[in-house]
C-alpha cells in the first residue's frame, strides 16, 4: 500500500498506477479517526497512544 501511495504522490504514469493498484487487496479498509474535545483534555495524548498501539499513522490536522 505505501508503495502505491508513494508512487501516486510522485506523479507516476497512469498505466503504472493501474498495474500496481490491481495488486492491492480488495478487502483493504482505510480508517480516519477524529478525536475531539475541549482544550487540554488529552486529545493528542489519546490519539498518539491509539495510533502507536494499533500500528496506525498519527496525522496532526
């Protein structure tokens, strides 16, 4: 998955992207989790801990 995303982000040729995309698992899910709450309630701490424990990428938004 990371190779396909990197290749697409670098502007790879459409033919190459399609060939790589066909190799991706069909049942792959992507998740986006939003953590909300008031200032200083621990949102970042919780989000980073979840990402680490679930082997996800933490993205600051």
